[in-house]
C-alpha cells in the first residue's frame, strides 16, 4: 500500500505535512521523478517549510475550504495527494473531495512500528486503514520475510523540538497573514515554548525518579503487574476511534475494573506519553482515584520507563489503541484494546474479552500469526525512514513506483 505508482508527468498536491522539512524533501524527490508538484500552505509555517516556487496560500474562511479544494483539484488536474494525518479539518475535506474526483490519496502518519519506520497508506491510516482485520487472512499468508534490512533512522528528539518550535513561532508571528486558519490543537507559540521547557525539566527529574523501576520490572515486579501506556491528551486516535472523551475517562474505567477483578497481589503501572510530559500530569488524578478504590499501594504512575523492558515483564497490556500495543504483541505480552486498532485481531489481542475478565484470562498472542501480520504490515504500510531522523534517504526508503 506504500507503492505510490508512476510519478512521471503526474500532477501531485502536497497538503499539510509533519512539522519541519520532510515534505520539502519529498517535493524535491517527486520532481526528480518527473512529477509536477503543488503545495498548499494553510499558515505561515506551512509556507516557510516549502520550496516557494510551487506554493499556493489558502487564507479564506474554513467554511469555504470545501469549494476551494474541490476547484483546485479539478483545475490543476491533480492525480495524487499526499498529506499527514486523516482526521484534521482540512485533511478530511480534501480526502473526501479527492475521493469524489477519483484522485489517489496517500496518508503519512507516525510509524505503526517504531522507531525506524513511518507510515504511508493509501486512503487512510489507523482505523481508516484498508489493511485486513481478519485472522484468517493472515493465517493463510505464506511465511513472509522482510525484503530489505531495517536501517536505524536515529530519530532525534532535538530535531523534533527545533522543528516544532520553529513551526509554532513562525505560524504565530505571521498569523495576521492567515487570520482564518484553524489548528487541530492549541496553537500558541508561548504556551508551546513553556510546555517544551517544562517537558525538558520533567524529563531530567523523572529519569532519576523512575530509574529503579527498570530493574524492578525484571526482579520483584516481574509478572506481577499490568502495563497501561497513556496516549497524548489530544490524540485523534482517542477522539475519532474510541468511545472515550478523555484519558481521565479511560483511566477511571481501567482502575475501577482492576480494583474489582484483578488479583490482590497484582500491580498496575501507568506510563505517561513523552509528548505529554510537559503538558499534562495524570499522577494526581491516578493517585486520588486509587485511594478512593482502596488500591493506592498497588498503583504506580511513571514517566521515563524503558517501554520494551516494561512490556516483556508484564502480565498484560491495556491500551486504547496506542502503537505500544503492537510492541506489546512483539514481546509476546497479552494485550487488550479499548478502542479501534489495526492490530485488534482475534488471536493477536484478547479481542472479544471483556476488560473485567482480562485480568484473570490474559492470553498471549499466537507467535506465528503475529510474525505474518508484522511482516505484512511492514511491506504494505511502513517506510524505513524518519520525519526527524538524521539518516534516511527517502529515495531508497520504500517509496516505490
């Protein structure tokens, strides 16, 4: 599904990409292959991270976007659209307009398998993905081996921070040029800067505070705890592909069930998402609720845990639909999803099992089935590249044509 087809003499639209230079580099690659490219800037940062000679700015009101994008696609005879994410306001409307015109849509997203992959799928990602969800499909596949060696992409948190800071500063400083733009999350450069500084400080503090648990996972806590990776508070995966209105609602449901049905000797460990480290802190909420339920001595909230170590030694993993669930399956750990996920497949996850029963009946994934699923996932949706890494020649990273 990450085969994008012929590019020569094709008209390609690059809509909003990840923050930084990724789409700018992608634009150059497409041009080298003979494509005519266009870029639509929705704010000043989109314009800044473009090649300038093919960028068109959209400055009108959101309610006029549907008419504009439909007309643009027709006028320029666009053959393919590339964009990042499929749940944001502008992206959703553009995808629908393209679908009505028979235009191919390719969606980038953070890698389903991390850290050395990014996701590229035709039509949509996550629950909008066209990847098969039937156990029988993967059971009937022949043994699949990875065709190429996975190269380390050296993902850089520094590059991500610089890209995000630059993006927000420019977009805010020149907001007067794009007064009608609406963002999918809070859009204040000052607040983003504050969150970034607090994220850095908390990382240092919690790295020391949480370090002992990396040893305890393999020692006194081994196979005595359930692991709960928290997603970001603004994750579209939660808003669009689950029943939950907030992470607090998810945390409460999990803790209430754990208190009632898990063995009294078991612990539960909540792990904050690193991108939320500077934004929100659920430790107080978790602690208060645990006390009300009488399980405060068995509930732990962490920040800087080494996730593979935590997964390998857990009794099970409870998630909404985080990609950590895929890592959990990789380590052979029983996994249950509370939302819609591409990997929520019978005999991989504990699909069909109620959370209240999961604590006592956590079944590990079938190893052969997972190997086939993972290989198929890599070959059909993953590119060995990075949005913010130091290594990764996109021309050699799986953008086949």
